[in-house]
């Protein structure tokens, strides 16, 4: 099954917000986030500014980050990760 965002049929601005929220949740700069995902810094900036969409592979990586965070011992990270998973991906948390 392909990983997809709920927002693919909604306004593209939601995807940029999702990427920015996740990056900030893991407390990484755009450069650090790009390195972690194996993409360029401008790619992350384009995602956050809604000039392009993450590829299916990148979406799987983003989802994997959230799945790890939902098991975090830090309550805030855990709650935010669960909310992002429920709000952006087509599956129950």
C-alpha cells in the first residue's frame, strides 16, 4: 500500500505546514532535516513553502519519523507525533 497524505486532495499548504511541524518537532534545522532524509536543503525549503511535494519515499521516511516519536518518553513529542500521524496520514494511530 502506498503512503499518502490526507492533504493530497486538500490545499497544498497543509503539506508544507506538516513538513515544517515535523521538522520543528524533531528540533532540526532545514539542513539537518535534509541530511537525515537524504535530500537537499532547497528540497526541504520547497516542501515547506509548498512549491513541491515530498515523493512517496520521502513520505514513508517522514511517517517513520513520526512512528518513532509516538513511542517517545517525552509526552509532548508523543502527543504531537500522534496528532500529526492522525491528521496527515490515511490510517489510525
